C-alpha cells in the first residue's frame, strides 16, 4: 500500500488568511448553501491551506478535522481597528480623518462594505498608500478609484478587513443611539420634523447596512466541521 506524505500550512490567525481567500470561500457558500457540510469542509481546507482538492482528499480524516479546528479557532478573533499594514511591500494606512473622507471614497465604502464579493473595493477606499508619517501620525494618498488597485486589495490580511468592519459596525451602533439624543438637545421642532422625514427615507438603508454587517460577523465564525466519523475506515 502506497503511503502519501503531505505537508500543509494551516493558518492559525486571520493575519495568515487573505481577503481573496475568504471571498472564494464565501462564493462556495453562496453556490452550495450551508447544508453540504462535507463538501464545504473540503473546500475550507483547500482554500485556506492553499492546496489542491486532490491533496485535501489524501489527508487522513481525523487530521482533516484537526485542521478545521485550527482554522475555526482563527475565526474567533475580533481584532481592534488596524490602522497600518503592509501590502506587497507598500505601507497602507486607514483613512486618518474619517470625518473628512472624500465623497467618492465614502460612497464606495457604503456601497461595498456589506457584500463580500465587493469587499476589496471598500477596502481600497478605506486603506490607501501612506505618503507621510511622523511617529504615530500619517497621511494617505488621495482616493483615486482603480480596478487594478482594488483587485490588489484581495491580497490584504483578513484581520485588517475584519478590524475595519468591526469598527464600522460599532460606529453605526453609536450613530443610531446618538440620533434621538441629538434631536432632543439640538433641533427645533421644524428641524426635527425635517430630520425625521430624511431618516424615513434613508434610515432604512442604515439599518439594512447594520443588519448586513451583523450577518457577516455571524457567518464568518461558522465554518463547517468535517464529519469524518461517516468516512470509510477500511
């Protein structure tokens, strides 16, 4: 009987997984649903360990379960905002003055951050090359939408992506909580009416985005478990 020895690199944290890998995984989820557990387990190892499906099938079932356990552990991370990271040798920085973010960048973040298939576009708007730095302070290059740059963002570490999403999720919750207090303290009756009319038109969009982000966080921690007990032991 021929014995196959296979060495694989298993990611132990989100910094060892790229955005592009996770986008591939989410596409598999979309195309196959959550019910095909064994298939999803195989694809999980294939994608995150960066090996062929043929090699995955040669891993002993009990070892495959250990690999999945390690990967699942990595997805328990909820990192704080990571402001700087290295992307293919380029120092990338999170928008340092979010309150002054360019309209084009803001629109691209809002339109894409709730969809994994377009997440690289949101990240390209939020993280740009650092063009000046002094101690903890820095500035980033102006935002110029580019398909080429957006696609390069697929190589960014997933912990950076998750940190930005957690940041916006928390920011959104604070914004929604602050609206009633702001109305009560600062607006006249007429201004309050106008704001309520505006929120009636746009507030649903805010809540939908928040719901989408909440679903993303929930789904990102639910990777499949390989049911090797059902496998042949002959």
